[in-house]
């Protein structure tokens, strides 16, 4: 059992506290990663606010990159010294979902207990099977992907969630084809990557929709062909005017119920709403089923972009190396672990693309 520093959540909605905690050694099938960087995702903030429940005390954080410093029995293809991205996608490889090639829907339950404990031996939840707001993590080998040794770790950390969630929603969930049209509601971290995914997939037009004019300008830098203010009385009319029709795919990348209520209004006949952003538990949206049936439309949930990380992350790294995928431009700022609450506060303002905690 070793002692590390971590940012611990003791009460929902309260600041995290930096403290010493215990991390057990890697066991069979697990690896220990010493982290260089962990990005702050809005999902971490929502969990820490209690939006989806969960156990406390807990260590959040799930967009990380670092170096393997220990391996447990039975781990193959990964060795000490390997540079890796650490994700929250823990796959057993045996359940029906894993067998069908959908590891993001793994049905084997993991309770996050025992990897972390308080200094007194008390329970400390490893949230999202990761607990990466800490100097080190111990995770299942299925959660990591090797990266080039010379790749910047702050950049690489973004591939653990925001990038794969946005791009994967386009190429895996929607299966957008060249020449089709897309609307992306929300131009935050995930939305910008959905825009990039639509550009890479060959979309004819990509309309970004957001409340913030500055974020819409950023969306254009990432590939949006048109931009619409969500505060307009009927923003879907402006989007359809830009497209000349409805969209083949509408990506809702924000956890806002109103966005889900309005999303079908952007669709063309036969179009699909791709549900990416997660509103708080209990939030409800309503629709008229006959509209979907008569127009052959649909809604598709997309968890983590439906990715297979061993397939999709290397592909995205190659696109980045070619200059076809923007990653460095997604980083808004770098913060030490001691300033994680300030970084979270900055993220809450909505202007940050991704704030990254770096470990020296």
C-alpha cells in the first residue's frame, strides 16, 4: 500500500480537498499508472455536484495520461515504461455487449471499492473506475491504450473522453456519411469534437448551435460551416435555412433538457438525434411519437462515442500527427493539483474548452 495525493470529494457541491490517501498495488489484470496529466470533464463536475448520485467520499477524474509503473499478473502487451491514455471504459471482454464489440456497454458491474482508501483505512470510492484526480491510478488493463512516447501527455489526456465521445458519436453512433448534413448543439469540449468528427466524416454542412457567440466563433475554427445562436426564438429555422433542409444527424452534446426538447425540430425526414450530453437524473423531455414514426426519424443514445479504444484512439492519434485533428487547441489552461477547485470554477464559466491538471 502506497501513499499518494488526491483531490477528494466528501460532500456533493462542496470544494474538493487535497489529501494523502492510500493506493493498493496492482492485482491480476491491472496496471498502475503514474499520471502526468488529467483533464477536467464536465461529467466530473456533475458527479461532484451530485447530479447522478454516487458514493462518497470519492475521487473523480477520468481523462488521464501517464506512464505505466507496475503491472499485475496476466497483463500482456503492456509493460513498465509504456506511455498510455487512461480511460473510464472498463471492459470484461466476456459479457454479451463486449462480445458484440460494444465495450462501452460492458455489463459486468464494478463498484470501485478497495483500490483507494483513506489513511485511516476507511472507504474511498474510485469513481468512474478511474479516480484520476490523483498522482497515480490502478486500473484494469482494458482501460488503457499505448501512445507514442514523445506525445505530450496533456494533449493525450483529452483522448480519454471528450475527443472520443464527440468524434465517436459521429462515426460510430450516427455513422455519418460523406455529403450528409449535421447540427451540433453545444460548442463545448465534446461539441467541438463532434464538429471535428463531422468534418473528418465528410459532412456537407455542419451547423453549430450555442448560447455563446464566442464559442460559435471557435466552432468555425474546428470545422463548423455555419453558426446559430441558441437564444434565437426558433434556432432550428436558422439552421434549416443554412442547410437548405433539415439535418441528417443532430448531436446533442449538452446535458440540458431544453436542448433535447428542441433537437427533433432540426431534423430532416429520416434523420436521427444522437443523444450524447447527460442531463441530471430525473430530468424529463417529451416528444410526439407520431412525428418520429411518420418522418422515419429516430433517437440514438451514444455512450462514450461507442468507441473501441484499442481501435479508435490510435486512429485519432494518427489524424493528429497528420494535422487533421485539433487537440492542442482544445486546451484552455494548465493547473497544479493544488488549484483543482479554481480550475473547476473556471470550467463552470463555460468559456473553457478543457482545463488540464498537470503533475510535476
